[in-house]
C-alpha cells in the first residue's frame, strides 16, 4: 500500500505450516506476491478463539462459493460438482457438506451448519492458474461468490480449524476467509 500500511494474513489449522511461514517471513524484508512488493514489518501469529461453547458465528471477509456434491453414476463415472453461490438452491446443503468434510479432514471432530444469517452482494474475481505461456500467466477465468455469515456448531477444535482455514471452496486461493 503506497504511503500506508496494511496487513496480509495467512491461515492454516496446521500449526507447523504457520510456524514455517512466520519463520521465513521474519527473515526477509520484502515479499514479491504476484508482482506486488510487500514490505514485511512484523509477523504475528493469530490464535483462533476457543469456541468452548461449541457454537460460532462466522462472517467471511472474502466471497465464498462451494461445489455441489459429486455423485457417482452406476458406471462409476463422476457427475455434479458444479459451483453453487450463496442464496442459490442447494447452497446450504453444499456448504454443510463442505464444513463437515473440512473438519473431518483435519481430524478435529465434526461441524454442522445451523443457519445462514446474512448473504452479501455477489462479486466476481479473476483467478490465475499455475504456470505461464508465451502470452503470460495461465488464467482459469472468473470465480463468483458472496460473503456470508453463518452459525456453525461442533467440536471446539473443528470450529478453530474452520476459523483458521476458511469456509467453502477455494480457500487456499483466499476465498471464504473468516473473521468471527
């Protein structure tokens, strides 16, 4: 940010990943992030809330979209897996499945969607793929989503993991970043 300061957050429910990033970022004064020069002034680890009650209200600061569940046809082929936006039919089912799957992946208990309490305006973002061609970066196209606020229940460790990694799809690209 020219003439100002800003914060970039990286998250993961796997502490070793965050510790490694923090260690590396602390040793370099400048980070080239996709052609943007970021001066690193400080590195701070954010500790997720305790969620001792087993309930959380998550509000995403970035848009969220999820894929509908992939089904298998009798011949074994896969069908489905289309992007579902907040407010569209099936979004609640797809998000519920996504929350459960993420909590299960990190082996930290279960999580359930209780309610969708707010949906922000839809926004579209260009998403860049990996690699380049002679004409520049490989582009995957646009990804559309909307910020949401949801009530979630589950094991405190599961809620901490969701808070740390984000909810919905494409969280590794920064979608669905949560701040409760």
